[in-house]
C-alpha cells in the first residue's frame, strides 16, 4: 500500500510527487512514456528527430519509438499536441511562467470584473493562490527573461501600442514586458558565443541561446540535469522528487515507473483505492493500492481514464469545458534579420486582461513552416473555406504554401519572420470536450475523442481573438514589418485546460475547491485539467504548478493529518547542489 | 460488411490511378514478359500492393511539390518550377508515406470501410472512364476485392492517395490519364489547391457521399476524420520539406549532408549556443512586488 500514487509525470504530477516526497510520504509516480535520462545520448537538435508528430522523441506514443504513436480521434481539422514522457509537454514548452489575471478568480471586484468568464471563475480569490505562486517561482526558479534580437524588435513594436511596461509579478492592466520564465538566465559565456569550447558548464551557465527549446533543453553541455537551463519538470521537479531523501530532512525519494500506462482507477465504497497500469514493453498488467490517487495525465487522458474506469460523472462535466486559448498566429515579415530561430522560444509578451495575451514566439524552419500551414482559412490566395478574415493584416488569412512559402523562407527568410502568438481569453464551453470515441479501442481501452469547435465559440471568445489579432498586427507594423500575415489557426490544443475543472458551482465543475473529486473521495487532480478556466489567456503551467502545490498541501493535511507548509516554510530551489550530487550518485 | 459490386471497383481502379499504377507494375517492374502466362489472382495481390504503394508515393511527391516547389518534374508539371531544390528533393513525399503507414495507428476497422466507401464513391462520382478498359482490369479488380475482403492491413497511405486521386479526378477529369501514376500529381498548382478546397469544404458533397457508404457507428464521424486527414497531410508535408530526414543517419544520430530545407533557408541548427544576447529590457533583471 502506497501513500500516494500520481498518474502522469508531466507539468503537474511531479509537483505533487516532489512536495509529498519532501514530507516523507511513500509516493509512486507513473508515466506512460519514457524518461529521457541521458538527453545527450537520446536527443538531438534536429527537428524531425525531435518534433515529427508521429516518430519524434517528443511525440505522444510509447517509449519504443519503433512502435506507432497513440491514436486519438479529432473530428475536425486540428492537431492535439500531447507529449508522452517524463516532463510531458514541458519537455518542449517555452517555459513562460506568467501568473493568471486576478479577474478569473472569485471575489474579484476590479472595474473590469465583468470582462471575464464570470460563470466559471476559480472557487477562491487570487490572494489565496499568491503564496503558492511564490513557492513555485522560487522552486523552479522563475526569472526575468533576457533579450535577444527578436525581443528587441518585439519591444520596438510594443513601444508603439501606447501601453505601459509591467514591472511587477501580478498583471493589473494592459501592458508589455519581458517574460517571467522558468529558464536559468545566461551566465559566463552563455548567449555571447557559438564557440563550443566555451559553451561547457560551468564556463557557461543557464540559457545558451541555442534556439532549440522545442527540441528539449540539454544546455549547457556537461551541466547536471537539475541545472539545465529550461526548468521543464524533467529538469526540476522530477529530479527533486527522486532525490527527496538527500535534501529534505525526513524526505523519502519518490519512485518513478515509466512505460506504465494507467488503464484503471480502482474505488471502494466511494473512495479511490489504487490503479492498474499496463507495461508497454511486455503488455503485463500491474496493480498497486494507495491511500490517495492523484490524476495528472493531461486534459485528454484524465477524462479518458475517468470514463474507462467507470467513475461517476453525475453532472456530465467530466471532459467538458475544455479551453485552449483559441490560439492564432500573426506573422510579421521584415526586411532584416530578426533572429526568429535564435535564443529562447519566447521571451516577451503583452497582456490585455479581459481579452487575452500576445507573446513573441521563435521557431526553427520546419516548425515555422508547420505553423504557417495550420490555418482553417484554406490556402492563402487560393481558397478561404468560407473564412479568410481580412483586417489590418495583408490579404486574407490562410495557409502559406507553395511558391509563397518558398519565397518567404529562402535565403534566411525564416529569420526575417517575427511570430506573435495570440492567446485568447476563451470561455469555458460544455461542447468543447473529451469524450469516448466510437472508434476501436486500443491496448489501453476505448480511445478518447477531442472535440474542439473552431467556428462555434462564444461571442466574447471570438471578439477577444479578433481584438488580439489586430493588436498583434499593430505591434508588428510598429516594429517595422513590411508585410503582416494572419494564419487563423485551426485548433491546435497545446494550451489545454479545464477538462476536469474545479469550480464553485457543483453543476458545472468536477472538482471541489481543493481539486478533489466531488464524486470520488481521495481522488485528486493536479494538472491543467483541474484549472477552472483559461486563466484569461496567460500560459497555464505556472498556475497549474501553484495549484498542484496547494493540492499537495490539501492531500497532506486532509488524508495524512499533516500540517500545511507554504505560508510557514521556505522552498528549496531545484538547482540545489544536493539534488545534483544525489542524481550523480544514482546515475540519473 | 457488404462487398461493393465489381463495377465500382473497376471504375475506382481506372479513376484513381490504380489502373496506370498496376499496369506499370504488370508490364515492367517485375520482369514479366508480355507473352508469359498471366498471373493468378493470389499472385496479383502481391503485384498490386507494391504498385499501389508506388501510386501513394507518386501522389505524395506531387504533394511535396505543392507545399514547396523546386527544380523537379512534379513542380514543372504543376506549372510552378523553381531554380532550386524543393520538397520533392527533400523527400517530403517519402516522409509522408512512411509516416502514414508505419506510425499512424489508424484502426483497420475504420480504414477498411473507408476504402470501400471510397471505391463506391469513385464509381458514383460521374467521372468519364477511358473508352476501352484494358483486359487487366478484371484481374486487378479481383485482386482489389481480395485485398478489401481479406485480413491484410490496408495502408493508410493508400487511403490518403486514393482520396487525393478521387479529388483530382473531380477537379479535372483529364487527370485520369497522363504522366505520373497519380492523378493528383498531374494537376496544376491551382487545381491541386481546388482539390484540397473540396476536401476542406464544410459541406462537401464528397464527404456526404462517403458518409452514406459507411456503416454505423462510424457514419457521421468520417467527415471530421477526412478533414483531419487532409489538414494533417498539408501540415506534415510542409514540416517535412524543411527537416533533415532525407539525410539522416540513424546509427550515428546525425546528418550525412546539409538538408534541402537548410540549404534553401541558410539555417544550420546544430549548435549548442549562439551569440544573440542583447541584455535586459530597460536593464531590469527582476520583477518586483505584487502589483
């Protein structure tokens, strides 16, 4: 009998595992995909090797890359960017760590209180979460991003928008700023050289500006795993969980099992009692019991597991209310190099509380071409699918393909592109959802279907997206773009949230205010699916991790009779040398 | 599952390029002399499978030229030749075919009825057939019947290729004959775009037609699936045009030459660090306070 079983080692699960292991509980962390324990041997900087959606080492599939990816039904033009493996989607995320807007929490009474999704707020005030934000920001740690060439250009555009620079952690109004990101800032020679002799730890520390955030961070060369620049959970929380006995008095190292796809949550007398998982390499099933189970498998997989386990869904909201920031891209074409493919993936942003956010985003060429092809408005210049919105950008929105793609990309063209990602404050809507597919089951049971309506969204969501696309265009023109292209992206559920949402109203939420299932005792949720809404547009990972920290505290006090710690204690930073030392001793 | 009547299968073969592909396979690639005894049906399956794979690859090469034209025959055929290597040379077509067949766990319970529905839809699409159907057609038809009824896996690349072939024939009936195996690859750039327009169109007649030929509970799910497939093809091929896969040495986990996409763009993505740090905006290295 374990104390706690955590299902999924992505952005949220490892947070729970680390916090509870630190306090001496017996924690089992299960991950369906692989752990890339030796990135220099398992990863490369190459885009196909890393990012091919079916074969790359960052895909949604089993540990064995010779095997097929996992099929998920998407009944629309879209692509669900799930990742398996320890770290989940944080393996390729850009580490942006803004806090949510205060207006998405209950009790908010600012002058713009009516501008948000007022029916689906968080079931507690913003101030309640601040200590947990601070805890996570110190643990990762979160720092102010440095500027590269693309950020300089982006800020030039921001300066023309008539909005102020934000210098604080909490966003209170329209503003722009460098990202607060979970990336160790460049030290020594990092960011100042391409000379491989100097790009070695400890001569270089933190971000080396290599431009490969999407291919996984393994910089600088020879750095201990917990001192890699990007603080994805495989570099931060997982190493801490696995070494908790070395740096926490009374701590107990969590056990991590990979290649372990959980197929069932077990219950008795209305309470979770354990899980069954299937080992990919052998097909064998295993079962373990625990005093509490924490679901952290992601916004698609959690509802699937819930349904496949036959857990109660009394109000029908399991899998409903999926939010995805209704993403879009607006791309500026410049006459000069703006450094698209260099430096961290995203280091500057704008915030428009009540509307959403914009962020500068850089890509290497293949991902850049992919982004330009993800439109619901057909092929630019050929057909529009009945859309092709026009506005202050140039021509109708649409996929950039064929001769226009070749013209755009050739002779350094990709480095003359500046991408602005539109993160829409989108409403929680019951018809955007994860449900069981009628397609045949796989080895893990019935597969999920991810239904995201691109054209049928609330009027507020649609208006927010158009507002932001126009702001992005103004920003790019202000920065000197010669041409501005709008993609009108089809659904790419990348920032997915709220499919098992916490909320005040039991009729429209699955979890109570402690992120505990209303229907099953001792079953908690600790990843993006627990979020109450889309946060107003800010990137979800930091809030997920803050909420998971709070949930860990609730599990510890409610189930195990322990004392809370966040308001009284001091966090250990994940780069702590004791973590590095123990990782080396364990060969991790 | 109801077996489609033989005439639709023959029409399907003729209209989606299967005829030309199979004809090429029978005449050439297998060393069979014209005077030799004609193969039996079982053996024909062995001949049909590789030629259908060839048909799929030819289709995806046409798709690669569509995504990134270059100095290749497919780009010339679509009327947008360029002076430098493009998606065909980058082997984006090969990438798409291998990806679909080896790594998309597309359920056979869906692939098989979808292929059958395509067969029937092709027959009903009102496309002119060549006036004199060659005699091989009967044998190919038998082979296709066995393929559809048997336990063998239907490759997803074939489903996608015949879908594009069907769309091509709808856009331009003349595409059922000409250079290349694939009707899609015979289209002009603008007609290729029109083929995708048919696929992506919300209320496509084609999709409605396919839907009526699918058994429950799949009926109604296929329209979303086809949009997903069509959309995925365009995104995957655009990605593939700029990656290193054509020059990848799996054993060394490294490239053997500069990828086409890198040569076109001037990108070199091998470095562990770059000199691009410009400092901190307004000199601030820390955010402070709660508001």
